[in-house]
């Protein structure tokens, strides 16, 4: 089947100006033509489906580079310590959630910490079209210090041998990334965001093991001392980046270290009341760091640090999917990003972070046809991304009207 999308504003996410009246053609899994309607030659035939975008916007499928797809697990499930029954029930819930996510227009996710290895089987099932979901790039279990941040989704490690063993185990299981919990954070009780929980030597050991296997390293970081150590260790992306000074930013630039800011998550935590259900300790810590994180993002952006969008979605107050991603985009724009740059942070820039830019992230000939069609112009109103009309993943129509 050949699919022609016409009468569309096309944001190809290459950095070029939008095509005001454009046509995009998909054959099988790939884009075979894209450009102004008076230039693109549309084929005819019985196996051609024509979609009239009615002046709406066509752009690449959205990509979220920091999520936790595990969702909520009951206390009883955690007490059972991932028995086969618990893992199966958990994965069925996750599978249903991910189907909703991709139907909403988010076609790629990077998970930054999952409590067990069932997630690798789910990725395999999605890749083999045995179930519907976004493309998954996975960290497996994160690495944290004993009693450290995010222990429920992590392997607890102490010392270089333990770090190396855990990094090897996660890459062997199928991890694309190794996730480090380098510092304390808002969502774990009994710790400060100022706490550096892994040593520089432990961070460097994880980076060494990952890079030797062709994998990359992302790191949760909530303080300046932690950021300095992560730059020295040579991680590939810093998550959150609560405190970034000029020296850290120059180090990120010189070592090509990305920033995945997740600012909206902190804003929700820090600006919500008790009725939100967010723990008091989380709200209090987030309120203290929010303005600092915003300034760090602006400083990094002005200096030219490469930014890819991440939401930290997964908790009840920030559910997985497009709506949380659009909230992050809106705040990034408010803090100084142009709308086009913001859209590229969750399309072409995200693909570059994942090193899959040859296949994903832009609307170009030869790329996989992950496509979102929305009403309106997101360059004028980013909330237009919530007005979904059609979603394609690899040329397959997966949703009409965001359903």
C-alpha cells in the first residue's frame, strides 16, 4: 500500500522551514517522497490511499528520552519479589499502557530504569509486531548505591567490582543504555538532592564497561558536584541537570554530553499541593530546586549544549504519553527554546541522541515512516500536538483521531 498525505504543512525536523503546502508519500515502511505539492509526483492506482490533511501539520513521530514505563506496582507485588506471576501481570499492564502511548503519537521511548528484565521480552514482542507499542530503547535496571536513589528500579552496587558486574549483566540482558543514579533526588525519601551517591571511580567504571560494549550511559544528576564527576567520567547524557555551572557546561560541550532536562516534572512536584497525592518530601525538595533547574537549562541552552526532550513520565501525576510530552515542550519554549527547536528536541535531536538518525527523527526520503498528523500549527501553538488526526509507525496506521 502506498499512502499519500497531501494538503499539509510539513515540519520535517531537519531545521528547514516548514513546507506550507506539502505532500508526503509512504511506500511500505519508508518515506519515498516529501516536498511541495506542486513538485512531488503522486502515483495513481488501486493500491494508493490518499489522506487529506486539510491544512493540518505533518511531523515525525514524537520521541521521549526519559521515561519510566514500569508504572505503579503494588506493595504486595513488590513483596513477592518478581515471581513469574508478578512479572507477567506487570508486563500485561505495561503493554496496555504502551499501546495507548503509540496511538497518541509518541512512537519512540527511552526507558531510564525498569525493575526487572521482563521489559526486554516486551521490546522483542513489539519489534516482531506481536503487540503494538512505541520503539523502545532500554536501560534495564539502573545502577544505584546501596540504599540510593531509585533503588526499587535499580541494582544496588558498592565498589568497582559490583559496578562492573551490574553493567555487564544489564548489557548482557539487552540494555541499550546503562543508567546511573549518581545523586539523590526528589522522589526517594531519606536523601538530599545534594547527595553524591556514586564515586567518580564507580561512575567511570560503568562508563568503561558500557562503552567497551558499544552501549551508552545516562545519569540521573541533581547537584553540581555530581555533574562535575559525571563530566569527568564521560557519560553520554546528564538527566535533569539541576545545577550546571559554566565549567560543567564547557565540559559537556567538549565531550559531546547531552542534557535531558525533564523540567516540567520538577515543576509539577514543586508547585502541587498536598491534594495531588505527591509525597510531602518530594514536593518540598522539588520546590527548593525548581528555579535553579530552570536557570541551569537556560544556561546550557544559551551555550549550545545538545538537548533532547525527556519528561520523566511514569508516576501518576505525570502519566506516560503525548500530553506529558507537550507539557514539557511548552515549558521549554517558555524558558527560551524556539518552537521549532523544541519540536526537534523530541524528533531529530532525540534520534541523534539514540544514534538512530539514519532511520528516525526526520521526514526524509528513506527514513522509516513514523509520522504524526495534527490539526493546527504547533509552531504557533504547541498544544496543537494534542489534536491528533493520524499516527503512523513504520508506515502502519496505528491511530485515527489519537485513538
